[in-house]
């Protein structure tokens, strides 16, 4: 820690904002326009000068400037005359030393002849008359010049300022206007330390092994080349958001000890045509100069989308040009070795097939949500800096967070610490983590939300209906908790389940889950004889599930073993089936949902007594856990059967939850059944 603190330079204190300097300069230039550089001289005609000043004997001297005009200086003692009131003083209320007047002349020689004639005439009339001295002068009129130049300078300065700001946004910090084609990648060179290492990455053992092999090759290349092997040119990290793709890239930067370029896919594409391809060329040029090195492109789907899918032009053409240049640089005719590409995306289905082929991305490393063991390891990493109670059960926390990604677990740990601090605790206890999980899953608890007694009864029976269906249906997920405490924006209650750790579902399992989702609406109709808007979320889920069973998974007898799944979105404007088939799909979906609804109503009618017990207990306690439900309506009838099957078929290294005998889930978050408050009102 001390080394890190010494390496970080102190931030300058009292730094002056450059915008203030620019503003002061602009104001100063404007003010200069109103301050005369020389004393202003009033423009008059020669006739006025002759009659009012020269013949009156008020002129002290004359100065012929550049043989173009004459400056007139009035005698100081004559400035008190009322006719010189306008030129007697300066704008600062001091005596004006002159020039006081000026007039233009056609030629200096003609002006001198006129002055000789007039002064000879005045000398004859008054022998004591002293002739006015005439002085020639060659000078530049800075006042006139600056009055023209200053506006031009202001306009040019503003233009340069705007262009530099644009260059900073286009070509990177400190870039100039012609540098917008330069790469914006951040370089971590050999001497720079990155604090993230593979020790900070937990729950991703398989992905770490793949990436660590690349790092090991960069450190010990002879180990692989001696056997004739070649390191992969590129590795693509694929996984849902929050699973740790960027974290692994940071760990590679910290472990590899080679130059590491980091850039986002969106940094390549700008408004100007050709900028993206230019930046790709510049990035790989820099990388080849520092080879061996690693280039990490985060969110590569910003430039790697499949070509020819968009009917529109413009920005799409620029993106395709960028992708074409990237393909050539990664594996083209003149590609050099020594540059390894790492990329990350959570949308591999939209990437171009040419980008995914071997030779560009030889490896596709899947980073999934962690299983029970992985979640436990991630909890241990995030709990290092948190003061937890000695009796904290990390295994229990991992078992209660199925489907949580690494980012979700980090959020739970942080929320638990904040909740404990809010309660003035010195340690974070298990109850704080329970509240944090509820906060992350269901949203903020709204204790002050005013709910009428009638609405509360509807919510209680709604959630009790879900609980009863989940309890007495064989393939329903085990129930963990049911609550009628309002949470989040629109959820007046929710039921939390513990999904099984499985990847294949049978028709019976999906059918039972549909019935469980319909349990809330069926309970409302049985008890109250009417339905409410609280089942919106349930209906959305079962509709998607029913269409998937009929149109995607081939689980319908009338349609047969066909699937209309479109992962590449090739049929956006035209469906791959006829209107009659579309009508048949709608009919079968509606029939499937109606059958599930009737089955659910029959089940709840049969278990009406248990439904009443659960609903009344919810109205009394507001939150019921699995143990409470067992005390009210008995043990779940299918638990003993499933425990025996799981014990017989489970590998030795798998962990079984002692409360329900089911393998811990790593697939899908605990599901909630929210009741929509805004629709109910």
C-alpha cells in the first residue's frame, strides 16, 4: 500500500481553471476596443480650421502625418475658450495635450502653399503675428490598425479554441485537430503496475486457466514453441453482464508484464467517415512496435456486428468499414505475429462470423454465472475488507443467492455493510446480509407505503396461491420465502424460489411452472370472485413460456417437432411461417394457458383450507419462510422423493442443501411475483 501511495503524484492544489483565463482574455480584448490608444482628434474641414482657429491665432503647431492628413494642436491657454470645450479634456478629465483636431489634405505641397499664402496675409495685417510651425511625420495609425485586427484575432482565437476542444473529444486528450484518426487506447506499459491480479478473480477457474495459458506463453514462449505449438491469436470472453469479463482482462494486464492496450469498441466509431478504420490501423501499428503485447477490446459488439443485416446506410457503413479493417489487421495478408487480441462481449449472437473464425479468435471462453462453490469463493473475496461477525455462514449466503453474478454478490456485500452501519452495528451480521439479499432481489422495502386492508388481503391471497402451487406441484421450484411487504416501485409482494441447477427442462416441468405462476390470479378468482391487475408479471412470464414451448421447443402435438427460433434475427421483417401457422400457434398457446389455469384452480380449490391458513398467516406476520410454511401445512410431499433421487444420482463432489435436498442453483436468479401497485390503483 505504501508503494502505491508513493507512486501516485500529489494532485496540484489551487489549480487555476483555464476557462477563467480564456474569459478574462476575451473581456480584456473587448474592453480595449473602448479605450483609445491615442488621444482622439476631432475631424474637421480645412475651411473650419482656417476661419475658426488659424485666423484667430489659436493654433500652436501643425503635424502633417504621412502626407495624408494634418493634426492640429491648440495653444493650452486657448483651450479654456468655450468653443474648444469638447476637446479641452480627455475621457479621464485631464488636460488634453493634443492633437485636438485633424483634417485631410490632398497633397502636402498644396497644403504648404496655402499655409504660406494665409500666413503671409496675416503677417501683413499684424506684424506681431507668429507663423505656425508645420512638422512632417511618418507613422502608423495603431488605433485604426488595432480596431481592425482585434476583432479578427478574437474570431480566430475562438475558432482555435473550439477546434482544440473538438480535437480533444475526437483524437484523445490533448489531441490536435488532425489527430482524430489516432487510437484512443490506454497503454499499460511494463513499468506500470495494475493492482488487479488473478488472485482477485474468484469462481472462474476454467476461464482463468485459459487466459493464464496466454500469459504464460508471453512469459515463457520457448516452452510452447519447442513442441511446435502456436499460441492463439485471440481469445473472446463471452458471458452475461457482471460475470467478470473485464475483471479477467484487468488481471491479465496485471500479470502479463507486457505492454497492454485497453480500448472500448465504441471508441473506434465517430461522426467522421473513415475515422474508425484509421484508429484500428493506428492501434495495431503501435501494438506491433511494442510486440509482444496484448490488445483488449471491451464490448466488441459495438463494431463487430454481422455485416449486411441493416437495411439503412450512413453510420452502418462506417461501422462495417471499421470491422473490415479490424478483420484485416487481426488476420490479413500482411499480418505480423506477437500481438494477442482479447475481447469481451455479452452478445456473441450478433457478431460477424468472419470475426469468430479460428485465426482471429481461436478461443471463445464462456464465463457463466458461478455455481455454489464459485459464489462462495466470490463472497470470500468481497468479504476481505468487511468486518463480519465470527458466526457468519458464507456457505449459507452462497446457497441463498442462486443465479447471482459476481457484480450482484459485490452489491450484496456492500448493501449489507451499509445496512449494518445504518443500524450502528460494529459488525455485519447474517441478518444484514438477509436484508441485503431482499434489497437486491425485491427492491427497497417501502414500510411507509399506505395500503388499504382490502388490497392487503388481495396481495396475501395472491402470494398464498403461488406458495400453495409451488408446494404441491411436483416439478415446481422449492419455495424459500413469501412476503407481502411492499418493495421496489410496483411490487406489493413477492415469492422467492430456489431453482434447481439444471439446463434441460421437460414439458411437465415447464407446465408445472406455468401453473405455479398462475396460482396468484387463480387464488384471487376463487376467494374474491374477481381478478385484479396484480398478475401482470405472472402473465408476461407464462405467455413467453407458452410461446417458447409451442414455437421454439417443439412441445406441441399439432405443430410437431419444428422450431421457429431466430437467434440471428434474420426474419425481422418476414416470419418463416405462414399466416395459418401463426394462427395455429396463437390457438395452441391460448389452449395451453387455459388448461394450466383450470388445473391451477382445481388444485387451489382442493387445497382451499391450506390457502386460507397461509393467507391469514401472511396478514399476521407479513413474511413467511420455508419452516413457517411447513408448520402451517406440513412438509412438501415431493421433498422425500426428490431427496432420495438426488442422493442416488449426485456426484460425490456436489453439495446438497440440507433444508430441501436439492442441488444448489447457478442458473437464474430467485424469481419474484410482484403485484403491480400502479395498475391496481
